[in-house]
C-alpha cells in the first residue's frame, strides 16, 4: 500500500458454517495498516455465497501481517494463511514528469511525505 491508499481483499469459506460465524480481521500493527472488521458468515451459507470483502487502509510506512480470527460454528481456529502488507511512504516529484533530451539538463525535486500524525 502507498500513503493514503487502500486495498480490498476478498475471503470466502471453504465449507458451510454450522452456525453463524463472526470473523475479526486483525492487523499485527494498526499503526501500519488497519482493516474493516468484523464480518459475519451466515449459518449454512454455501462457499459461493460466503465471500466477504475487507478494506485494508494505509496508516504509516512499515510492515504488518493481517489475519482472520473466526468465532462460532465449525470455525474454531484462526484461518490458515495471512496477508503480509508493506506500507510505503508517498513519494512525489516536482515537476511530476520530466522529458530529458540529449544536451539538456533539468532539475527534479523528489520528496517523501512524512508519516501522518495521530
């Protein structure tokens, strides 16, 4: 993810839940990335109807791991696999584009946005 950015990730159950399942989406470092959470998987919903989307949002440069923690039904253990997220600082240039031609010179300023305060 880049500064100010977000990503949408989809998850789906591989077997129908035996009861309603609440799934919490957990970031190992909310100072780096946050996630929308929780979401519900309805009892008996077939895998084709259990797909849910989660929005991951940039907080600051760094790395974090996003995992799922289900509660209820036949989902008693943390989901297998994780999402590894690397958040990068926003890099800007002024001017935004430069065309170089043989025998000419141009100045280009590159800046890295500071991490958000909060």
